[in-house]
C-alpha cells in the first residue's frame, strides 16, 4: 500500500528538520506535483528551498502557500520566509510589502519586525530601521540591563536625531 499524502508530508518534514535537505526537497517536489493546490505542501517546499539556499525557487512555493489555506503559525512563517527571501534577492519593495502585511496580521510576532528592520535598512531608511529595532528590543527584552534603560531607549527610538549638545 502506498503511503498517504499525510505520511509522505510528515516524512518530508522529518527529513528537512533532520538536515536531510536534498531528500526532503525531492519528496516535497513530488508532493507538489501531485498536490499543486496544497498550501501545507507548498510552505514546506518553500522552507526546504530556502534552507538549501535556492531562494529564487522558494518564492513560487511561498506565494502558492500564502494564497492557500494555512494555519496561523504556517502563515506567519510563510510571510516571514517570503519577506526575508525577497530581501535576500534584492527585491526590497516586495519584502517591505510582505513583511508589513505580516506585521499587520501578526502584530505580536516580533521576528517579523526584526526582519522588516533589515528591509528598511536595505531601502535606505536606516533611521526607521534603528527605531524599529530599539522598540522591538524594549518590548521583548527582559534582561535586567534592558529593563533598567527601557524608558531611555524608548525615548531614543522616538527621537533618534535629538542631541543634547548645543550647536
């Protein structure tokens, strides 16, 4: 008896997570050809391509996954993956669009904001990037030295250009 779609997908995920990326990729590409409209297969295929460094090939799988029916966790990961992939491919405007969509949909997922800050930097907006990173640091860090300076860091994030030196 042939293995079911679910069994084969589970095996592909196991291979990917175990570092057997090329074997996972082969199995996922077979599944994609059989289940072209399956968003879970598409997102796993995108992730394995990204892991191997085949970002160009990952894009179409991310786009198919995002257009399909994903769980919130899968969608968060797909938006982050596609946004990051676009950035590495030099498609910064597309990266900005996708990561902003992700931040809007998942405001409590800080990784999206961290990756978006890199995109802002690439777009020639270093001030916005630093502001976003400082806000993220203040909101997510529970380390005592960050807690101690939280108020100051928040103020700097709002007014990065302020100087206390007379001109």
